[in-house]
């Protein structure tokens, strides 16, 4: 894997980058990750509703917000999937939005599994 991507995380989270963003405070990073996990479900539900309703403005905006929060925590797979969601909203592409939604759900599951083993 590349220099910034930790082998142990399989592309889920870039710990060196995340720790740098938190001033090397691993407890604070853990708190932020816990907060991210707690806030994910309400955001995901809003995103699901927007995708089903083909509300592309909401798809773009929620995707953008999720991309930012994922990037701030160096959550690599989630950031990429959220970027694809934001793009699907901007392009008003329902098929891409549905695919991105499935990817976001898969990446979040990977994150939860990873955090449970740390």
C-alpha cells in the first residue's frame, strides 16, 4: 500500500493522517470516530430518502457533507464513496446515486467492523 495508507486498515482509515489532524491525540481521534459512527445513521437515512425520491439537490448536499466529515477523519473508502454520491447528485444520475449509496453502506460496515476489532 502507499505511504499514507496503513496496511493494517485495508484502506478504511489512514491512521497517521487522522492522528496528525488531531494533534497525535489518539483519545480525541477515538471520540471523533465514535461521534462519526453515531451521526452516520441519521445522515444515511436522509441520504436514502433523497436517493429514493430523486432529490438530487439533497443527494449532492448530503454527499458533500459526508465527504467532508469522512475526509476530516481520513476515512478513505467513505470519502471516495461520498464523493461519488456528490457527483451523482450534481449529474442528476439516479443509477450512480444508487451505486454510491450501496458503496457508502458497504464502507461504513467495513469501518464498524474495523473499529470493533481495535
